[in-house]
C-alpha cells in the first residue's frame, strides 16, 4: 500500500508541475485525453502484468496488438460485420498468447526469448499481410468504442475500470490468482506445494494475449485505421507501465492498480513532453530511461529485502 | 590449529578445537553431522574467521583474511561440490586465474599450460586428454582434476571432504594410491570421511569432534571401529520425546517397493502405517532426501512402485498433494516457503483447491482457517500478514507444517524438521508430530540427529549409498546401531 | 562443437532445397552475394556469442549500429576524415557497450531489460539527431573502401573473416576468452580464483559495443548514407544466428564456429527466400521459426536422441 501511495504522489507532482508550466494541461479536454490514452496502455499492460507476476514476461504484446488489429480490421471490412472482426482480433490475440505459453511450458524456453522471437515473427507476418496498405473507415458505432464518450467520459476509461476490477478480482479473489503470485515468489516452493505450474503459466500467457487482442480492437476503433506498424510503439510503454507500477520483474510482487498508476504516470510524462513541444522523437529515449530506472529501483528493493534475512 | 572457537547466531559451532597435522601425514577428521568439521575446515581455508584461537603453519602463527591468503600458504580444499567450469577444458580449469602468460599482453601460453597440466595429470596417474571439457568428465576424473588444481598451487596441506562419496570401488583404490603418493611427497592430507574402514587403508592419525569440541586424537593403528563410533556418539542419553509410542499401528499408508529414481535412489523398499512416526536415518549423501523427493513425485521415478493407500502415487507433486501427502523440505527457505509473502499466503497455498474448490477465494473463510492454524501450531507472529522472512526458524518451520495441516494432509514427509531451530521450538515440533500421528496420520521423518531419531520414532530405516540397508524396530533402535548400519561398508 | 553436426545438416538441407527450387541460387555470384550480405551480421553475432555465453543478452545492438552509422555519416558529411570519423563511430559503440556493462554488472539489472532500455535511448538519440531523415553526402572514401576487393574478395567479407579469426584467437588464446565461459558456467570459481570477474564481464559488453561501431562502418559504406533505423532488428538476427549455432544461455556453452554456421544459415535462408520471391516481411517470420526449430532441436530432440543412444 505504501508503495502505491508514493506512486500516486508522483503523479500528483507531475500533474502539478505540468499545470504550472503549461497552459493547456489542466483543461478538461487534455485530462480526458490523458485518461483515454492511459486506458489503452493499461489494457495492454494488464495482461502483461500477470505474466510478470510469475517472474516471466511477454515482449510480444505490442506486435500482437498490431497484427490482431490488422486482422480484425480486414475482416470487418471484407465481411461488413463488426462483431466478426472484433471476435477475430480477440481470438487471434488469445491464440498467440496460448502459443507463447506453450513455448514457455512445453519447450521450456526462457519467456523473454520465446516472446521476443514471437515479437519479430508477428512483425514480419503483419508487414507481409498488410503489404504497406492501410485500412480505414469503420462504422461510427464501432469507432465510439475507442474515440467516443459516454456520460461525458471517454469509453475506454470504462473498459479500463472494468478490467481493473476483473484483474483485481482475479489476483485477490481467485485461487488461480493466488497461485500465480506463489509461482512468482518461489517457483520451486509452489511446485512442491502442489501448485500446477504449467497450467497457471499457460493461463497467464493466454490472458496476456487475449488482452492484447482486446486492446487491438479498441485501438482500431480509436485510430479508425490499421496499418502494419501500429503495434511497434506499444510494447515499451506497456512494459514501462508495469514496472513503474511496482510489479517486480523477479515475480511475486505487484498489482493491477499499480499498473494502472504506472500507465497514468507514463502517459502524463509523454503528454507533458507533447505540451512542452518537445520533439516526439525523444519519447522512446525517455521511456527507455524510465524503464531502466524502474528496474533499478526494483533490483535495489529486492536486495534490501533479502539483506534482512 | 589451536584453541579455535567459532560461534554463529544461535549456536556455538566450535569450542576451543585443536588440530595438529604433520607433513606427509594422512589425518582423518571424524564426527557426526553438526560436530563442527565443516566449520573448522572453512576457517582453515580462510572463508570464516575464528572468534578465538590461532592457526600456525610451520610453527608460524598466521592470520587468514581470505581464501587467497590460505592459498598462498599452500592450503587447498577440495569440497564435495566441485568448482570446475563446465565448458572450459581440463588445463584451463586447473590453471584458472593463474594461466601462464603468452608473448602478447593478455594472452595465454596455451602450449605451456597444457604441458604443465599433462605433467600434473601424469603424476597423478590419469591418462586424459587435457583438452577434454570439464562437463564431459566422470566424477572420479573431476576429482583428480581438482587434486591437480590444488597441487598446481603448490599445496602443502590438502583437505579432502568426503572424497569417496561418489566413487566406485576401483576408483577408490586409485584415489588411495594417489593419496599415498601425496604422502610420500610430503603433503599433509586432512581427510574427512564417514567410512571408518578407510582409516585402516590410508590413515595415520585420527581426530574426533563432537558437539564442537575435541574428543580424542589418536594413532590410526590404535583405533578400532567400535571405539571410534563410541567416541563420536559420546555418552548415550536415554531421553524420549514421545509420551507414548505407537502400540498398534493402523493400515499401511505408504508402501514403497524396489524404487529406483533418476536422482540416484536404488532398490528402496519401505512401508509406513497410520499412527507411526517412521524414521529415515543415514549420513549426509546417503540418499534420504532423494528418496523423499522420489516418493513425493518431485523427482522422477524410473522403476519400482509407490503405493499410497493401495493406489499408485504418480503424477508429480500436484497429485501427491491432492492425495493427501505433504512434504516439509530439507531447505525450508528455498523449497518450502515463499519468503516474500505473508504467513497467511504461505499457510494457504497448498490448501487452496481443497478449501475453495470452486476457485473463488473468500477472504473471511481464509482468515478463519489461517488464524485457526496459527493458534493450533502456536506460530508466534504478530499477525497473519507478517512476511515469513521475518519469522524465526522454528516459526517458519511451523508455517510449513501449518501449510500441510491446512491442506488436509494425512501423510507427512518431514526432512530434517528441527535443523537450525532452538531447543524450545524443537520440543514444540516434536509435540506437533506426536499430535499428528495420535490423530491417525503417518509421518516419515528424515533426520541426521541420531538422538532425535531414537527419541521420536517408532521405528527407523537406515540408508547408505542411496539404498536402504536396514530396518530397526523400536526395541532395537539405538544410536550406535543406526551409526553402525549407516557407516559399515559391506 | 558437438551440436554443429545437427545444424550443419540443416544448412546443407536448406541449400539443397533452394538450389533445386530457386533459379540462380547456386551460382558463384550469388554465393558472394550471400557472403557480403552476411558479413555485417557476423560482426554482430560474434560478440553476441560471448554475451550469450556469459548468460547475458544485448538487445541494443541494432539501435547502436544505427546511431553509430548516423554519427559516422554526419561527421563525414561535415568533412571529417575517414579515420577520425570511424574512430568516433566506434567510440559511440564502446560508450553504449560500457553503459550496458555497468547496468548489468554494476547495478544488477537483468540484461534484457537493461539493453532494452539502452535500445530505446540509442534509438531516441538517432531519431532526434536526424529528425528521422537519412544523412547523405558521406563522400567517396567510405563507399570506395566498401566496394574495394582486396585480393579479389569483397571488402566486407575480408573484414568479417578477419573478425572471426580475431575472435577465435581471443577466445582460445587470451585470458579474457577463457573467462567468458567461466562467467557463464561457474562465476564463483572465477571469483574464488581471485579474478576480477566484474571487469571481464563488463568488457564483454564493451566489446559488443565496439563491434557495433565496426558494423556501422560497413553498413554506412554499403548504403552510402546513415539512417537512424538502418540496423533495427539486426540484434534479433544476431541472437538467432548464435542460438542456431548451438550456443546456449546457461553453463557457458558456446561455439564461435557454430555462430558462423548460424550466420551463414540465416544468410542462405534469406537469400533463398528472395530467390523464391518470398516477401521480405515473411523472411523475418521465417527466421523466428528457424530459431524455434533450433531450440527445439537443442532442448528436446538432442537429449532424447542421446538417451536413445545410451540405452541402445
């Protein structure tokens, strides 16, 4: 709890700084925009959080979103059915997640290598599939999912809230969630306590993929277009959100609320950079530095905790 | 070494221990597990600092600040876990960190290195290509490489820790030849082993430690096996921790038949009945933990059967736990607990699917179960939320037991249940074990403390060399009988 | 060296398939083509072998190559001499290598995260400095060097082969080379032997950075320009080549010769797919599949085959 409070304080500080240094930060439009963008990042990062909790990682989420969005969009346009397209995106995303899980549990590949390989494979397939084309023009009803408002609040925020709730329920009120934490905290102890390791790992990677599929559909609605490279800039912010939120790369510690706060923090930083007219090319750099700092804090925290034994 | 004392938190490992070794002498260091041998050796090689006492080499008092100091003085230790780098070759391993320099700065004179390595191996009688990678060597060969490594540092005092534990008879003979050659060249050898018959083969003198103190130092020729066993055990203490031993055991809960596992266990046969505490005794390396893990399904069974209540127990820990078996591992911190999680989380983890079969975790019910367990086992913790890493050893062990209690286990395999636990907590653990079997459960207890086995168990099996070599009924269960079975080489 | 046979068969099989189905594959000109295309990759895969042997990873290589290329092109465009511009490019690579080493060894940050972070930083710097545009006008010296053919062999192949022999010598004949396997296989014995393992460990990452700078030289020479995303993804090919070549992530197992075979295999695969007119985007996917196949062979099929062999 204490750690979350520190992070909320950081958000407050950043927000305050931006309100002072720019005139457009503290406007309703901007705040809602920030919340909307954070929701999109959160949707991707939520499934990713589960894999990190098991001391694993899913580096393929961004590419997964990209390909799933392209597939969903293509199906939507060629069949004229939004539902079919959305379902395609979801199922495909989950399928990729299942494949990742199998690589980790059956082939025993280290998660970062397996998902890294998947990342590049998906990238390649996306470029081949789209071939430089762009699809755009989707029905307004569908677009509302990404760009619309309901009761004055952007729709994605409701999704964020819904999945925050679902994720919190999963991690705290299901036995599966508890077992996920146990696996991350000490895998061998969990195994010797009768926790079905492979089943749970398959589950978290499948969920990570499914959330990527869901995020893909929402992104499609938001951007109203899809092309081969939409997934590329998504992985690093998702990882950053998870790490900033306090979930440890070493497993067993973390929360979805933390990831949400992490997503908010990162979006605030990027938003601030945009408002301060800093070139967008600086963003990957800043995100990279933030990731390193967040991991460093993670390492230090762990070292300090272990020193007390 | 003179008057060496060393204390660790909670335990006095050594109390004014002295050890005198002459050049060209093979000096056996004997003692039960926990008698202080390892600590003494670690002090000798510079890994630990003694609280008092001093070390004299060639009559000159020295202060060993680090392993490097020890090495410079010619002290080399060959531990049981070898320190070779798997994908470097033999010569590279021997000269790691001391490679002969080549012409260009930073290069190695590989020809000289291999030639020197060849010479060392020849002196030790090992015909092996120096370009062989370490991971391709057999255990016996690795050992020779380790000896060569020590010799290459001009070792004058060589400590060997359980050198024959993993060797075949033939390889043991070769080792003895090498040791005799070392003797002849003036090297002093400190030899730790539980195989008393080896003393007659190569020993010159023997020192016995018990409970961190010197008990005796005598010539090898003057020592008989019986006398040495007696010295190691000391005064026989007739205490029992059980208020009532099992008169009429119930049905057979566990039946293990001719079990072979890929961790080395061979031809193991035993049975445990309801209401019994069955001991599994033996020396370090005899295979007890391996047998426990094979029964539990943590390691793979190759041949033979494990029947639990008449049904085959297969499918790994998941099935074992579901069937009602619980394992309290030897290394509770690494394998039994998630230190970064709370008492509550640790206590519940094995019982989650029993308590909440639908998958929905109800916090109120969970808390009730946890508080009940804490009360029953008298776990000293300010709250269930306390992280387990802050608990004392005894309470951590109770959390592990509590985990199986909550999971509803009826058969408990406990591996070294009271290791690293203070006396008061030990008594509580025994009380808990007694309660378990009084309720009709069964316990298989692994212990290296002979007194504990005798005091707590209804009967005991003894293991040696990864197989079961004997069974002792209640009336036959004495420390000396266990030790004799555990050590005698047929 | 034991795993080379398996991968070698794979390479031969690929070559046979492409020769059969692709017209123009099995020619000397095409062979040289493969060699030239693969040379940059080899420059990256050789140090990556050492990194992976030490149980590490360097995801930043592609981005660092791009950045070094941009620096090189910019300096050349501003009239600097080739030697000094090259030194600067290599310096950039070394600096990032040092940063990686400090993060991984000094701070204890897991390698893939640390290098993922430096990837972002290198990428960011390259993008900011160029605004996303190519840097042209590098003059004639570098392209001429690249196009030259010492002894009739294309310059890039000469450099690649030279690099291989330098690495091989380093690996077998220097202390550093031996310690790389020790860091991955049994770091404690190295420390117990009194060696400053940290210094050598950081050195592995610095070497990777330096080689990234050298690779930038070749790449910029080939393209006659520097582009901020020129080498994106090359680290993936390098990692794939190393894994296909039999180096593993644990215990310090590795083989430079295997990496060469891995690089050639990937080069053959890409070239063959080109000849068969498979789109380049699918080529990336196929490399991913190739890596997985190689890993499956190493972790599943080989132990099974060994067990069969032993029981026979």
